[in-house]
C-alpha cells in the first residue's frame, strides 16, 4: 500500500487573486500530489491549501509553494486579522495512510532544511516535530508575529531550528511540523464588538482554562462588520465540534449576542460531522462504520 501524507500550507495572502491563482497552479504541477481544496479569506488575508500525496511529492510541493510565496508576498506590507509571521506562515504535515507520525516528523525536517538552504527562509519546528516542549504550541511559536520576530530570534530560547537568528527580509519565518488531523473552525457572532469574541475565545481555549485541545482567538471580519471566534480543533475525539459550538453559544448569551453561522476552513474528517448529526438528532445506537452509506462504497 502506498504511503499517503496530507499537507496544509497556510499563506499570508487572501486578497490578491493573481497570486492565489499562481499558488494553485504550482500545487497542481507536482506529480503524485493532489490539491484537494483551497480557500482564501480577505479579512484574515490568508489562504489555506490542502494537498495529499506520497511523501516525496508532498515535500516537493511544499518547497515549490514556499518558493513562490517568498517571491510574491511581501510581509512588510501585509495586514490581516489572522496572526502571521511568514509569507508561508505554517506547513503542517499529517499522516493519512501507511505512514507514521514519526515519519512525518522526519519529512517536516527535510522540508525545513531545504527551505533554509535554498531560499534562505528560517523555520521553527512545532507540534510533534518540536525541538522543545515550549515550541509545540503554534501560538507560542508565532507570538510577536512578523513585526516582533527579529527581536524574538535574538532571545536565547528562540533560535530557529533551521537558519540564522534573523528573518527573511520579506518572507519572514515559517513554522513546519507534523501533527494529527485538526479542523479549522470559525464561529461568527452578530456583534461588531471584537472584545466579546476575545472574551469567548478565552473561555473556550485550553491555554486559558477552557477545553484542553482547543485553540481560539477573536478576530474581526471587516467586510461583514461582525466579530468571529476563530478556532483550531486539535483533538476531535476529546473535544467534538458540537461541544465547542454549544459552549460558544452559551457564553455568547452572557453578552447578549447570538451565533449567526459557522464555517469549516479546508477539509474535515467525515466522522467529525457525523458526530454532530448524531448529537443534534439524538440518534440512538448509531454505528458510523456500518450505517454511513459511503463507508461501504470506498
């Protein structure tokens, strides 16, 4: 059986359609790699690509995309609601089939090494690839963002894992690492008060006492004039989508606001959505493997 890896590079560009189209073309140009999905957001000024393929193909695609992003995206001119520190901000590598997380760690290091040697872009290793426990959490790695990163790299504990203690002048620095599957999940509120979204995010995220496997921040969607709780769900068995959705709904009531919608960025495991259906429909004795039609067709 062939090894299959998923890679979800995030780029600090969600407004320039020409650049996004060029990134799409590069992603589609690599043999043995499929571009399953790509989405862009103008408020976040960010694009998320989802690739799958064999390890060597995915490594080549990640490098080519990072190279193009470094040529087309100037971080000194970048603005957006989403935290960021590089033109290619983060490159997660996820095991899908016939490959271990340990092999994905080695693959992430291979990509990081090449990006430094050929492009001069330094990187931090994060999640399962992290060189120290302090670097496992992407939020800690990215703290300070592009603007404060030059000073951060001079701190004793924040030398890049690959590269020198200085950012690329326009492409910044990239986080690269192996991790389990997650869902990027956003919940929109009927308020323009970003502080309400920040307060709710604080209540649900693990680092501030909420759900252990939930990361969350408040962001403002300027084009819709509404606040959003932007969430990464990093362990869907421990913290299913419906639980976090209801927690946000519960906290929103405290502030007199309501949820107006939610969105999934990129792809999501089918079981995560079926779990929500099972919860809200109160289905009894449901067997996901036996009772979902598509599971019998694959």
